[in-house]
C-alpha cells in the first residue's frame, strides 16, 4: 500500500517544476497573442488612414475638376501588384504640389498647421525620430498638419508638398515609430495614356514611396514576428496579398 502511494504521489520539486513550466508557456502564449492583437490594431489604424487619404485625394480631384501636377512614376512591380493602367512612363513633376498640398490637407480635415518648425509649433511630439535614409531626415525642414481625428500628416520637405509625405495613423499616441504607426507614401501616376508619343496622366493615387525613401525593418525574422512593417507590406496585408 505504501509503495502504491509513493508511485502516485508527487514531490514538492516536481510540482514546482510543473508550475514553472505552465507559467512559462502561459507567458509565451500571452506574448504571442498580445503581439497579434497589437498588429491587428495597427493594421486597422493603417486601413482607416489609407481610406481617408485616398478618399480625400479623389474628392479634391473631382471637386476641382483637375489633376494636380504632383506625382512620381510607379515602379514596374507596383504596376502589376496594384493593377495600375500604365501606358508609357510619366515624367515626375512638382509644379502643382503646393496647390495639391493645400487642397489635400483641407480635405483631410486639418485643424492645426505647422509650416515653419513642426516641433516648436507643437504638431510633432519630441520623441519623433527621423527616417534612416532618403527622406524625412530633418523634420525641421518639413511641414506637419494635425487632423480633426488626431492623425498627423508630415511632408518630406517644405518645397515638394505632398508628393512624398508620411502619416502618423494614431497621432501623438505612441509608439511614434516608423513601420509601426508612422508610414511614408508618395503620390504616383496610376493611369496613363500615350497619344502620338506623348504620355498623359489620367489619374494619380497614393502608393508606397520610392526605394530611396525606406526605413529599416528587421528582415532576419519573418514578417509576422517583426515589430514594424514597410508601407508596401502594410498595403499588401490590407488588401489580402500574401507578403511572405
């Protein structure tokens, strides 16, 4: 009888090891679930911001009955990925960027304008960091606009308007980091037509920035494990395109 009790019983050390293992597994599970929830939240914020931007761009085009000369040419990959109707290579232009910027930020619902220094004028929190290369390297040379829903638009420069810009999808609320709640974009031609050898742009849209305007993401881990995403990845994830 005593032998049977001994076989069925557990020592204190065994119980403690089991509890420790359960705690470890629970911690790992909660961490994974938390990261997943966080990414879904960020994706939802990104989708809301992108929908608002594309609607605003469409509205200012329809309302004014004109196409602003403020765009870049899309890449070959973007033409196929996003289904663009490009016939001929458009020439990048900035001649209408100042007008486009004014119309766009109004349509987006800007309530605060910081066109001298976004930090001292209070549009950007002090914990903002510049991008690592290519663009947004000095926010003091940018303009920033706080929207009525707290989102923030930041231009790449004071002179190129919104041809290249970024949006903070949740405003001053953290983490205020590239690839998490701050994403760069560019206005690019999305439909062109070639007539007698001349390329005419029929429509423009909001797409990822050029390759010279990228920020660092940790590519040593899978996409789902990264703390940040590129604009390209977020757009693909939002539209259901598999990114890895």
